[in-house]
């Protein structure tokens, strides 16, 4: 079947281009909104101050001003740096974020690529950023950067495990790796026969949800898991030699990844773009409402991530590893076993 | 046995969230948000901060009281006070008396680009010639302009607030700022 838009028939490449551009626009808009809402305003209110107020009404254009500032700065590559690798590293980190977005559904057909193994793809691509960070740390020819990159690698690998294991519980419940099927399973599910709000997996998988959020916090290297970029001991870890637009790319990647993980979490645990099937809204309505629903859920979850980030101080390196290996991984393994048993029993 | 307590993490999250809401809704949750009222900070160029009366803003000089004794210049840790004076004769206090020999100030400069606002000069002055003023808006484009000469220092005198009253029962009388 050839897809049509407003009666026009589209070739495959035209359709894909439109999907990618819309996806990019949504990603950048959400990221900018999240930065303004939480990084500029919410944290300021937590600290009894107002945050940016000058650029635009209530400082809403502050982010544009910051981007303009970073673009003007000199892009320095240190003399001893491995120049190609050094310049490539931020692009890889950013690309791993963008690719994650490709499979997150925002409506009945609003998804760039509807992969059968969607959640597997998301988790694999999020792991790709480790490569970029290691490249950055090594190529900077700076001991702080190298230490930061090694810490980041250790942390990201340690927390990748609970992240994946927490997702397994959802996959067992939904009986699918496809994100659209996971959304549909939540929307059409029922809690002991009552389908008033469907069956969002946050209710049955609350343990998995908590572990997922903790692991996401660590994957994003947000405080209290910000050992890799600890500014008081490592200056800024693997970002120490970056300046100008390349530093900006790391900045964008950090917050875009926060949005991406929040969108994944809201898809897996909060029902994604769908409203409960029993409310009787057809696909036509959900084409419009779906993206709004999933954006709202994702923005709320990013809020939780930032709330924790701006409240808690940094862990020590050994505490950080102990939390993952001795605490989160055993619990998530137990969660898988219990979910599996309950799935067979009911 | 200790009472069961909320984990510190939850308590901390509660504190930050509470502060955020108190900043956003200073009039209570049902009133419209007014963060500019709830914030503890002041939006400086639009509204001026009211500094405390004893705030160390700038040092004022009462030129007539200065005897060029050089105590302040010698005690200054940064050596940022420059004093030059010459001897001269002042008219006698009483009619028919001998003219008095006094030091007249030629130069009394304080370099505020060096000053570290320790206040030792104000403390050490035995003749009540140096005072703290809470004025703070005297930034300059060129660093040389931060060197205030004695006429500029004298202009700060009218911004010096009266001394705070001491605690009741104090045996020392509160000094008056010479006007």
C-alpha cells in the first residue's frame, strides 16, 4: 500500500525524509523545552531564585542566546590530540541519541522505523555512546579526560545491565520486543478484568520502573551518578578539552538522551502515546493526541530525573559500582523470575 | 531503638520540591504563581538591592578630621592607600593664641582595584576620618578610574548611615558620624 498524505501519494524516500525531519524537529523542540523548563527554571525555583529573565519573556529565549554564544567560541583542538578521533567523538555521541529516537512511537503510525525488535535496538544504540565517550577521553591526550572516560565506561556498562534486565520484565508482560506492541498491550490490557485505565506496566512492574529510572540516571551521568564528569576532581572528565560547537554537541546530546530515555520509559511503563482502549478514541484522534500524550509523559519523567539530579550529591566510585552490582542487578533478576512465574500462573 | 525515619534521599527530594513550590507560589497553592515575589534574589538592574547598614560598600573620608598620621596607610594589607601632606599653620583656637601647626592633606587616594575591603583602615583611624558606606555602584570601565581621590572619597560621606544603636545597658556611648 502506498502511503498518502492529503491525497498525495508519496514515494518511500519522501515518506522517510518527512518522518526523519519531523522526528528531529520533535527531538530538538522537546530537548529545548526540557532545558528551559528544568535546567533553567525548575532548578532555580528549588534554590529560591528566578533563573534567566532577560532573554525573551521570562528568559524563554535564553537557550538560543547560549547556543549563539557557543557557536561564536573558538573550536580548539589540542596539539597532541588524535585529531580525527577527537573531532568524530561528539558526532558519535549525538548520533547514538538521534538513532534511539528512530524507533520510539509517538502515534499509531508516527514512528520513523517500526522495528520488530524495537526495544532491543534502543538499548543497543544507547550503549553506543560509550564508544564516543571513550574516543573523546583517549583522543584528548589529557589525563583528566582519560580518567573521566574510563569512569564513564565502567559506569555505563555497569548500569546497562540493570537497564536491560528491568526491561525484560516488561517484555515478558507484553510478549513482544516491538514498542508499538508494548504500547498496545498496555492500552488494551486490563487489571483483574477492569480496563478503565488499561494496564500501564508501572503498576505491575513498579520494581522494574524504579530500577529503570535509577539506571537511566546513571546512563545519563546525571548527579548523583556524575562521577565521569565530576568537575571538582576531574575538571569535566572527557569533555575537558572540548570547546565551542563540539562542547555544545555534548550538551545537546546529554539532554536529548535524557528526553529519549524518558520517552522510552514512558513507552514501556506509562502506556506511551496510547490512551486506554476502553475510552474508545479511534486511530484518527490518536494521530493528533498521541504525540502530545507521549511528550507530556516524557517531559514529566525528565522532570523526575532533574529533580533527583539537583537534589542529591555525588556518590563515591565504589558506592556507585556497589549499587549496580550488589543491589540493582540482583533485584532486577529476581523481578524477571517473579514476572515469569506470575505470567505463567495467570 | 531509634524511631523509623524516612530515608535521607526522600527527605532531600521533599525539601527541594517544597522550596520550588514556595518560590513559585509564595501566596499559597491556589493563588497565581508569582516567582519574582517568592525568590530570595533581586533582579538587580531593574530593582536595587537594599544593603545592610553596616555593609562594606565603599570607604568614605572626612577630610577635615584627617591628620595624615599614616596609620591607615601603614596598616593596609594591600598598600592601597596613598597619603601626601604638608605642614601648615592653622589659626589659633582662642583669640590671642599661638597659630597651630597642622598637617594639610595634599593627596589621599584609595585604590579600590587593590582594596580587599578588610576594613582595617576604618578600624585603626583614631580621628574618625574613615567610614564605611554601603554604596556599591561605582564600577568603572577603566581600572585607573577605581583610584578614588580625596574629593571623591569625601563625596561618599553623605551616604554614610548613622551608627546602629548599641545594646541597652552598654557602657560605651554610640559615636556620631561627623556631618
